[in-house]
């Protein structure tokens, strides 16, 4: 049972444009969401997170939006840069402090120069 | 400041064998979590260790076991290896609660033949 879903395995975006990565979840108990970025031969790196009490969180070029009614979140990267090319994982957990992360299957983002 | 380190980087075993993977957490961290990432999938939570005890466990059989030492380093043991155990095994460390402080190591790539 895939509780966190990333339905786009890959995405290509022109440098300087906006990248939008999407994530859906089924477990309404999830109350904290995170995005991780992974380069080949490296472990995932934390990017940005959002609590279920918020609908938006921004950090520089990265913004995460949460739509609880639709059980959907998205990561916006603007402007996209070549160094953003990586695999992006959406992750969720419930009962913040319970540190079992549930990950999506990832989206490979390619930024075209 | 060394980040999370894992050894070995790659490993080849045959079915039925046993394997031990090792993880040293980031300096100052006291909690270690292990994840399995199969090809094309997101990381799956195996278990978490804190104060030398298993604090949480995911849906993995008892063939998967672990240990945490007084210096907070950790081992993951897998007995009676199956072909399906071939995956990237990731270790993540953190201090107390708070997912955004969870740091991942580069992983150990295990191939079971």
C-alpha cells in the first residue's frame, strides 16, 4: 500500500523556469511533510518541510504548498538551476516526533541549460 | 565535521548468507535509523535505534536485526539473504526529535546473487 505517491517519475524543465514537483498521500494521519533531494552515490539531503497546520512554507528558491483537503503537496523551485538536477523524494510522518518517515517513489528532475 | 558514514560502500553476497552493515552517525547525534531503498523505489523504514534500544520498527521480517553501541554507531544485520534483499541500505542520524535534522549517509549497495 503506497501511502505517499509521486506519480511523475521524471520531469524536464528549462533553466530559469519554474519546476513543480507533486506528491499525493492517502493517510490522513500524516501531519508533517518533507522533501529530500538525492544525487547519485549520495544519501538524501533534507530540503524543506511543512507542518499540516500550514499551507505554505518558503525557503529561498524553494516553496512547498500543502492542500490537506486534496491530500496533495507540491514543491516549487524558481528559478530552476542546473544544480537542481536530482531525484526528489516526498516524505511524510505522523505524530511529529515519531520518526518513521514514509517516502514516495521519487521524481527525477532534469534542468535543461 | 564528519557527516554520517557507512561501510562498506558495496557488497556482494549469495543467497542464504548473512551480512553486517555499519553506520557512524554525525557528531553529536544519538539516534540512528535504517532504510532500504530498492531500485526505482523510495527508501523504506527498517528500524530506529536510540539509547542502544530499538525504538521503532517498520514492516521487515526478523531476519533484519540491529544494534546500537555506546558511541551511538550502529549495525544492521540481515540473515538468510534473499535475492529481494538486493538494495541500497541507508543510515540516517538525528538528535532527539525533529525530522529536518535527520542526516543520511551515502548508503551501502548490497547485491545478493
